[in-house]
């Protein structure tokens, strides 16, 4: 039953690191290597890692379902009336749709190339991930220090939405972090920490839905053993539950605290990776 334990642990890691800005892709890629697990099966496979995004999608919908019911209704109403008007929900819905486009297009075009280059399990790929952890951590710290942090979601405009949307595409590089990149961009555009995180989480929903369904189609149609199906279910549930906790934690944290601790963690994790690579791990 080691595979079930490993899947649940990976699910917990996915749920926590998907929303806390420390890079889920880096942790999913590197955890089996650091732990010394065999990576020729379900655990450590890109298909399983992508499937876990459906667990974090469940967390997003569980936490923000009221927001999405309101936003979808506002979006459909604006389409039907062919106007946005002064309704803040209609405006936010269209801004989220606009911000989703860059990552969707860039991901469709470049995801396979990035997967081949940075998900191969080589020391070169691991060092590249460590580098992206450092770059993302420093960018997050600088944006938090220099951003005005005075604007709420009602002040997000088209330039800010597109900037955050393009930053989301940067998360295709493992180690950058989707939440880290979008929160960084939001802070750089003057959003408060909580507003940047909330926009980041709302923006994550459509792209996570698309990537999760598309990337999981092969995993869910393949033949698996009983323990493997149990591992798949356990990983999904663990990602969903830990994701819910991570969302609540981060929103509460950012109301009164900075992102510095996450930047420090990223640097420390990157340093650990470099040390292990140099030690011939």
C-alpha cells in the first residue's frame, strides 16, 4: 500500500503548494526524487500530477462557489444584453475571461516543449527548477515591497488583468508557481495582498478546469490495478481537502502579513535542491 500513502502525500503537497506561492510543479517534480521513490509508475508521472489539479479545482469551487454563481450569472446577463454597464460582477467576469486567454494560448502552443525540457528528471532540469524558484521568490518579495497595495478588485482594469493573465502563463515553467506569478503581478499592479490572492484564485479556476480535464483523459481511461485506483482517489481527495485549507490560510495570512516567508522558503528549497544535485543525489 506504499503507493496509496505516496499518492495521498503528493495530493496534500499539491493542495498546499498550488495556492501557497511556493510552486506546486516544483514540489511535485522534486518530492519523489528527494524521497527516493521509484518513479516508473503512477507516482511521479506527469499524468497523475496533472490529474491532482482536479482535486485543487474542487477546492476552488468549494471555496468560491458563491462567487462563481454570481459571476457566471453576471457574465450570461451581459452577453444577453450585450452590455457590461456599471455592474462590478459583469466587469470582473469579463476581466477574468480576458486574463485567462494568454495562459490558455501559450499553454496550448508551448506546454509539450516545456514538459520535454523540464520534466525529464535530469540534474539539469532540477537545477533549472531551482533557478525558477529563486527568480519567482525574489520577484514576489520585490513586488510586495514596492507595490502600493492600495487597490481592491474593483480597481482592476484591462491592463492589470492582461498583465496578471500573462504572468499566469509563466507558471508553465516549473518552479515559477502559478499563484506566485499571479499574486506577484497583482501586487506589482498596486493590488492589496488579499485582492491579489483572490483574483489569482478566481483566475485559476477556468485554466485549472481545462488543464485538469485535458491532461487527465489518458490517466482515467487507462487500466489500473486496485491499489492504483485507490491511490488515484486518495490523491484527489487529499488535494481537494488540503487545497481548501491552503486557500483559507493564505487569504487570512495576507490580511495582516507579508509574503516574505514564502520567498524565504523558496530560496531555502532551491538551495536544498542545488546541494542534493551537487552531492550526487
